[in-house]
C-alpha cells in the first residue's frame, strides 16, 4: 500500500504539472489575450513617457540653472567626502539633477533667443513707424519743434541760419544760463536778454 500511495501522489503531481503547462500554452497561444497584453505594455510605456515629458516641462519652467547647479555641487561634495561613494538614492538624484541641468540650460538659451528676437522685432517696428511718421513735412516740422523746443535758449540760435539752435558737429549743446554764462543743463537755461525782451518772457 505505501507504494500505491506514492505512485498515486506522483501521478497527481505529474498531472498537475501537465495541466499547468497546458494552461500556460493555451494562454500564450490565445491571440486575444496576447493582443491585450501587448496593448497594456504599450499603454504603460506611453504613460511613462508622458510623465517624464511633463516633469521635464515643469523643470524647464520652474527651475533655474543656479538652483540645479547648487544641488549638484552639494551632492558632488558629499561624494568626495565619502571617498567617491554615494548610496543608491543619492546616485539616482545626482543623475537626475545632471539631466535637469541640461534641460534648464537649453530652456534658458531658448528664452534668451526669444527675448532677443522680440527686442529686435520691436525695434524694427518702431523704426518703421518713425519712418512712416517722418514722411510728411508737417510731421518733420513737428518732430523738429519738439526736439528743438529750447532752440532760442541755445547759444547757437539764429532766426535765419540756425532756427533750431542745433550745435555744430563735434560741439556740445550749450544754453544761455540764468545770471549769465552757459550751461549744458536745459533745466537751468533761459532766453538771452534780447530775445526775452522781444518775446516778453524771461524763460521758457
């Protein structure tokens, strides 16, 4: 009887192993189940990629080069102090920080490039606007009057030869000053006595 019992036990074990193998073979040979597993793997991979991309975007918009570099320096000093050894957590953190540094540096370069282009475009638009504005004689006259509204206070003023009181090339802009003398500060400028008497005022 012991032999029969052992044989029976062996037979059951063999049968169970055979059934398990058959189940695995049936599962692997089922095309629907294989397709679902493949789709699940693709979904997991896609979600992981999306999370990494979102994290990179967050790093690029919220972190600075100085901040990331300081954290890297801290870990590198720790590594040096521990004879070039870091535990697994610090090692992964250091690897991630080095990746973040590249991301932040690239984002910084892109921001500078965009800001430079925007400034150049704004300057170009302003120059085009001024060119359009300066085309008419009235606008030119208006610009000159605004630019040289203190013309009569200029020591170079002449009603015929230099009505705008512009300084000769290479000369500083000088004005008549209260109490006599000259000044480069238009806030201290005044009309000369002869013009003040003609215009009936002592200053602009």
